[in-house]
C-alpha cells in the first residue's frame, strides 16, 4: 500500500510502498477514508526543534487524525463488524496510574510512547491497524471526512470545558486555525454571548470563516487593536475568557491584555520558547488565571461526534483542501502557508 512516511530526521516526507498492517489481538484493520493534516504533522514535516524524540521511531507513517471503515478483525475482537464507519483515539493509556485514575489521561506516561502517527504507524495510508477499544462509531449523518477532524475538535472541547464560561460571558480566541474555529463554536455552545476571534494578515480566509461560524467580530491584529475591540464589546471590562491557540509568544501577552481582571487565559498553543511575563503585575495583582490545556479524554470523542451530528459543531466548512497520498506534500505546504484551513489526505 502507499503511505506518507517521515523517514529521516530532516525536513520533508516520503511517499512509500509498504506492506499493509495485520491486526493483532484486540485490533481491527481500518480502511482509511480520510486523514487530516494537523499542525503537529506540519512541524514534523519541517523537523522543528522539539521533535527529536521521534528519531528512535523513524521511519513512521504519519497521521493521527483519521476515519474510515473496518476492513478486518483481529483475534478476540467483538462488537464490531466489517464495514462499520469509525474513527479512533490517538494513543493508549495505562488506566492504572495516578493521572488515569483522576481522569487526566493525557498526562499518562504510557500515552507518549503509543501515539498513532507519532511513535506508531498512523493513518496517512490506505490501511491502519488500531485497537478496538479506541474506536468510536460514526453517527449516520457524520461523514468520514468530517470525522477525521474529531481529535482536534476534542482538543477544542477540552479547552472550553476547562474554562468557566457562563451564559452572557464574552470569550475571545487568538488563532483562527481549525482548533481555534472549533473552540469558537464550543464557547458559543457553552453560553458565551459575545465572541471575538483574532488573527493576522495571513488569515483572511480563516477570519471570514470565523464570522460565518458565528463570531461577533473577527479582526486582523495587524490592522486593528484587539484590546480596544474587546473592551468596546464589554463596556471597557475585557473578555471573561481568552483562548490562546496561535502558539505565538506575543499571543500570550495579548491574551493577558484582552482578559478582564479576575478572568482566565487558557493556553492551547505549542510555543517556540519561554514566556517572559511580569507575573506580579499582570497575574497576581489582577487576579488572572493562566491555565494550560493539552490533549483530550476518551468521553469527549463521542461528545464531539454528537455535536457534529446535531449541527452545533460545524467542521465541513473547515475542509478546504483534499489531496491523494501521492500529492501529500502539496497538502502539507498548503497547511503551512495557511492557504488551507484544513487539508485532508484521501487515500483511495
């Protein structure tokens, strides 16, 4: 079969002919219908600093966001049959450590050695083997293309669930990428009355989409002042919650400027360096909360699929590019340049 492979610790990817996987005990063989290109896939493509931990696992098939149909069952698998439309969680957790027992599954140490498309072969291929216990059945009106965005949708939902948003609040999102656009929708579903999305001059398509998805304002921070905008929306107070999803160090400081005294900033982005913050003045004396949100939990997968099925989480408008495996590099380049909002690899 054909697969998109990260083969060496250097920029680039390869399209290779590899043997299809055979499902082991407790696994199913999934025929991939769609795999979505994540921001972390793009970082791996460019071999950004911080991904050196991948070296022992190379070569590896990329892709941790995917959906498809079951094509075969490994020994001991029950409750599933060939043709079932499913998506799958990214990683295995132990279920026994302190973090698993307290529901913080993304902090389980076992998780970070078992991620599909990272340490283990993923879904940017015609077939992938996944654990049956990680599967989630698609609602009848959710397509495989839409379901390939379930994992980033769960990341957005996890960030919003961590926040304290009440009906009538104002929420702001810095970074109008796929997770930011889904966080916008999740914040609205959680009760935010007013919403603001902030991007830059390379985000015009994404900012227009933010307004289509319900943002009260979507502004280019290089042309308008986001702090002034949010204060105009809140009688000078500021947003109750700001989600920083851009991964920009400047975005963190902007979030602290936009949030009201006593408000909260949820950090979701992956940052290239250390923050330099006047903590006493900006956080302690203004009683602002700064929290990190990473990954997701198993239960949110069904929640995300349910929101998609109900129409309260619209992911289809985010899908702007589709490429075959042979054209995978085009999809990565479109994702990096932000020409694409979300690019899918369609193996068939």
